[in-house]
């Protein structure tokens, strides 16, 4: 799961750098055999790792 979240954070950074009107926040959800659940929110650039 942690590797997937790292990849999602990198994708969010790329979306924010490429889109002029990027969404202000993102909701990360995990879907598995037990159903869907909300995992995390990303509301601003400071929420993502700086080492990306």
C-alpha cells in the first residue's frame, strides 16, 4: 500500500504541474475484497513528500 501511495503522490504532483486548472484536493481511496474505504486526503502541495 505504501508504494502505491508514493506513486499516487507523484501523480498528484505531476497533475498540479501540468494542468492550469488543477483540482485543489484529492481523495485517495482503496478498494479491496472488503469494499472501498477512504485512505487519505491531499489538499495542498505541502501534503506531498518533498523528495518526489
